[in-house]
């Protein structure tokens, strides 16, 4: 099982995300990775990684086979790209969900579907659930279901590549639902759909703000 440090997790998440959302700027230089790692939107927690920290993390990912360095003739700027798809043997939807978990920590099914869809289309909550099931049912799982947030009944999911990352939130594994809880499936589905819609609207608002130069 591949185990990452928190810094490696953030850098890998950035490489995975930017490969899908800004392919014209990919592979990424150390400076571009640092900007992506430290951006204040779509990140939890917000970090202030230095170029040195990014370099150590990127080289750590190289050592684990999850990233490669791309050296262009005539350029002194090293660039990196991830190899998570090949090494972890995941589909595009699974990769997008895993990237979100690395960048934002534990999330509900609705949140993951809404946010990961900006990297790879996820048509429905059932599709998102199937991707998460695939990540969980591997011989070496990459994600697991954990307890809902206080005051919520919506199940959440956490990544397993770095147990130190968001450790407090992911500490408690979800308990098998009781018969009584099973009757609340409709309510949970409604909450998840609302969360997915809110996440989608937030992404659209962010895109609009960027387009207006705000």
C-alpha cells in the first residue's frame, strides 16, 4: 500500500486536479504546483507551502512512482505530471473523487459528485457511489466510508493514501445502519442531491467570478 505524507498528498491532488481542469498549463512547474497547493478556494486546509516543500513532496512522489519529472530541452524549469491513473489503476471518475478527497478531506456523496464533476463527468449520485465502492472494495482500499458530520445523516467518505491528512475528521469509521436508519434513505438522498446542487452552483459562481476578473 502506497503511503503519502500530507505535503505529498496536497501536491498529488494538485497534479491530478490541474491535469483535468487546466490541461493547457500541464505538466506543472514547481511554482505552478505551489500556487495550486496554496490557493484559497477548493482547499481544506488552506496551506502556505514553500517552493522547497513542494520540491521535496514532488520528488517524494517521484520516488513512489506517482509522478514523473518532465525536462524540456533548453529550459531549466522542471515540470511534473502525475502517474496516479496507471499506478493506482483507477478510472477517470475514481481519480477525480480521490483528488477531491486529497484536496478537501472527508465529504458527503453529494459534495463529491458536485465537486469532482469539474474534473470528470459524474452523471448521478449512483455513479458517484459506484466509483467510491470501487475505491473501497480493492484489495488495498483507497477510500472508506466514515461517520456523518454532527447533526447530519449523510454518509461521508475519506481517502486512505495519507491517514495523517484530516485525521481528526476521518478517525471514526461509519457504523452499519440500523433498521430504523434505513427508513431515512429518502431523506438522505434528498440531502445529498441538495448538497450536490449547492456544490455545482458554487463552482459555477467561481467560474463566473474568474471570467469577470474578480
